[in-house]
C-alpha cells in the first residue's frame, strides 16, 4: 500500500510539473527568470526567482519577461506602439525601455514570485554545489540494508495477522491527525481566497507622448597650437533622444543661474562660429497629427545677476509633422564684439558670460483622440570667459508626458513567501481540501479497521514482532 501511495504521489507531481511548471525549452508554458538589478523595485528585488506563464495576449500593467540579445528582461508593460509592439518600463525607472518586443518575443507574464530563491539556484549552478547535490541524491537512492529480510518479515506478519503489518495504532492516529490538520489549513485558505476579489484596479502611468531633442555641433576657432585646423568637432550625442534618461528641460533662460556648465572645454581666446544642429522629434505610442512653429534665440547674460540681452538667430517659421531639423549658425565674433562694447560702456567686467541657445518649439494638434498645445524649449548652454569656452555636455534629452489610467490586474495572495494569483490560490486550496479530506477518510477507515481486528490477531502480531525471523 505504501508503494501505491508513493507511485500516486509521484504521478500527481509529474503531471503538476508537466502542465504548470514545464519550461518553455521543453515545450511547456513556464519560464524562469532570476532578477538582477534594481530596475523593478519595489515589485521585484535582486535575487528573486520569478516564474512566468505564456499568454495569448498581454495587457498594460502586466509584468512580463521578454527576450533580448543577452538573455531575459522582466519589466512592466506601460503602453503600445502604433505598430502593435509593447512599450515597457521598470517600476524603478522614469524612462521607457529601448526595446519594443512583439507578443512572440514576450515569453510570459509573472505568475509566481519566490523571494531570494534565485540566489540558491545560482549557487546550485556552481560546480562544487552541483557535485554535492548529486552526491546527496546518490546516497538517498542507495538501497537500504536488510531489504530482503524486512520483506520476508512483512510477508510473515501479513500471513499471521491478516493485516498489512505496518498499520499500527500510533501510525494511523498520526495519519488521521495530519490529514485533519491539512484539511483545516486548506479549508481556511479556501475561505480566505474565495473572499478575495479576482482582480484589483490601480492607477498606472502610461506614456502619452514625449518631446525629444538632440544637439550636435562644430566649433570654429582661430588656428592655434591646440587646434591647428581651426575647428573642434563635429561633436554628436552618444545616444539617440528617445534613449536618453527622461528629464524635464528648464524653461528658457533658466540656465543663466548656473555658475558653470559641464561639457567640452575649448581653450581659445578667439572662438569664431558655432555651427549647431538641432534635431527634434515628437514620440507617441498613438498616431500624432500635429504642426507648429519654431524660433531660435541666443541669450547673453553677464554672471548670475548681471545684464542680459537676447539676439534672434532664426526668425519664427512653421513646420508640419513630428520631426524637425534645424541648422543654426551662432556668430561668436559678433557676441565678443557686443560684450566688448557693453564692458566699455558700463565698466562692468564679470569675467564669465553665459550663452544659451534657446530653440522654442510650439506643437499643436492631436495625439490619438487627445489635443495637444504646448511649447518645448530645450536650452543649449555655454560658459565663456577670457581663456576658454565650455560647451553643453547634455546633447540628448527628453521630456515625457504621461497620464494615469486605471488598469485591472489579477489580485495576488501572499502565501508562505509566494505571490500567487487569487484564482490559482482558490484552485490550490480546493484541491488540497479535497485531497486532505480523502486522506482523512482513508486513514480513519484503516484506523477503525485496525481497532476492529481480533485481539488474538494483534497478540500474534506483537509476539511475531519480538520473536525475530
């Protein structure tokens, strides 16, 4: 009977693994992800093991794992692109991911979270730990001593008593107690899970649209020992605008309050001309029907509290669409002449001046079914003193605009450190309750049978147990 119980348990565990936990590499629905980094905190932490399940479709708000060149990434879906791919973002980040996977590239939605279990899995991958595990399993699988002798004894006991021989009173009482405790535990879990909602609604930030700008430039200077060709550049952004971490650009003129501008320093007394290229784009997951106007000015400011003057660089003009490319020449010899005149007229020589190129871009129209009408003015800053010119080092930037919307997600239950969907918890609780009640009935029946056995048979069993083979 013990063998049948063992085989039944192994059979049930195999089919549970086959239908619920079989890896995708073996044709199953599950994938296993070990979390690294902090991009998904506080939802997931480094070292957590996440089990995902493949779905036909995925919704905004789902935490999903998707394939990239170097492995799996697990982030949350925050939107859709016009092409139907997913926009994802880590819960601990302010900018969207570079990747926009398709439904086929998503391996599954988060189903179970095992806190800290990923560290143990990584340890078992080490050669020493794996060898120790194999050794322990090998020792467990060794046949026990005296197996044939014990088998003969059990056969004689069954012949003498007409019972199974291993069903002693204490064993069956313990089995009844364990089955009753499991029935109570699974019953309590079933009551709790049935009282919880299957879904919960929460506010999720969804990207509505994003202004992005990228600057590149070439600086013309008087030929010198450091710059024999009389030019520095072209200098371009290292990443595209949509890849730059999100940040809100200051309003026009805000850069004048900075004492220093970090970036590239060019050591020359005679800067001549800055050739500045400005690339603007409006990125949105929904179709955008927009147009607008633009202009470009240069603000010259003497120190934080000194005088300032605005010089027009590009006169107001209109454009259509979501892309704009501008080439703006800045005559630095004209700026130097202006500074020299003002210093001579006022006698005020601060020693350093802030130059800010301000492209003012106004966009009007509709994005999806929502109207948009606003100004984006990302400044390009420079600091100029008697010996060198320091140019802005932030060449790529973006200003995202998001909207909060309610999203229904599967409700979760924390059970023994596992985050389990309420629907799955109900199934587990009811299945466990039924199994424990069946076990309780079986153990109770065998206990009653043992108690009803003739006293003479139990006496023969005791004498046989002490007499040996």
